[in-house]
C-alpha cells in the first residue's frame, strides 16, 4: 500500500512539474524588441532585434552609440553579455537573415547577402545566388540605419559593425566600398576566399582616390589555429595599411590564442567590445 502511495506522489509531482514547464513563458532578452523591416529594392523581409541600454528610458536627452551585427541569431546573446559589462551605454541592433527563405536552412540568405562574388559551382550558385553584398549594404544603409536613427536616440557619429566569418567578409566590403557606413569595424575571422580577396584588392585600388577623408577604426581578428586562413588575412591587413594615411586606424591583427575558426568567436566578442569601449566611452559615461 505504501509503495502505491509513494508511486502516486511521484507521478503527481512529475505531472505537476511538466505542466509548470509547459505553462512557462519563453525567455526574452530584457529591453529587447523585434521589428519587421523590408528591403524595399528587393522586397525581402528581415527582422531587427534591438536592445536598449538600461538607462535609455530615464536619460531622455542622451544619445547612444550603436553596434550593428549581422548573423543576429548567433551573435546577439554574446554581444549583449559582453556589452552589459564593458559597454553598457550602447544600443545593439541585430540584423536577421531573410525571413522564410528556407525553413530547413534559415541562415541560407547569408550566402547571398554577405558574399562578394558568385560561387564557382553552378549548382550552388543557382541555389544561393551568391555575390549580392552590394544589395545588402544598400538595405542596411537605406533601411536599417535610417530606421534606427529615425526612431531611437542613436549617435550617427558612433556606429559600429560587428561581423564574424562571412559577416567579416561583408564588413570588409562595406569598409572599402562605403566606409562612412560605420565609424568602427570589427571583422572577426573573415572567411575570405581567393575570389573575395581578389575582389577586395581590386576594389581598394579602384576606390583609393575617393578615400581621402575617411575616418574609421578597424579591428581584425583570427584564431591562431586557422592556418589555411592566416596568409590571406595577413594580406588583407597589408591592403588596409594602404589606407593608413587616409584616416583608417588599424589595431593590427588580433590573434586569438589556441583557437580555431569556431572557438575564436567568444574571445573575439570580448576583446572587440573592450576595444569599442575604449573608443566610444566618454568621460561622463
């Protein structure tokens, strides 16, 4: 009899616990909203994940630096944690992948939006339509930044971009094609291919005469164990140094110790946010 009572109590406890979990709300990042936005020139739908600083509602006259990031689903949580301690007065804006493009591969649009050249494989090119970074940059400039600076107290002189892997390649393109898009660029472990590196080299040569008055700071990182990417990334550093006398300030190449392409990411976030804090933080902050 006693064993039946105990078994019944256990069953009741399990059932109650399961019901409690079923009724609990999904976690939401504090002070964060989701805004639907469309790239009007392509009619592609995206979302912005916007996190405001803790004092935003109280400091009605204050303007804030903004960190924009692509690959928002992968990046925003860690950027939020790092900035909460190192740069608490920044607005974070995560830009999603195109919504509804492929339910089985929700990140598929990054292969189109962040790349500079078409894929050499015809089948892959037909599927992903790679090489449309210019269209995505137009979307960010004309729609994303305009929305943020029209609806939030965002400082237009303190925009930062954080991109990692293909997002780093996209950031490199923005830096050379339209450097005034952002004031600060974080390019973490850029996934350069031979074709994208050649594209950027040609773009730098083409735009060199137009880059007389740029004013940007650039942080580039790579994992120490990214052996195959190290030479091409060092070549990119040499390319950027051509702009040193035209207003481009470069930290050098930040090598993340004992890390490969995947494990370098968390340290890149922390070090780059600390770097941004040193440049963005004002004495009264």
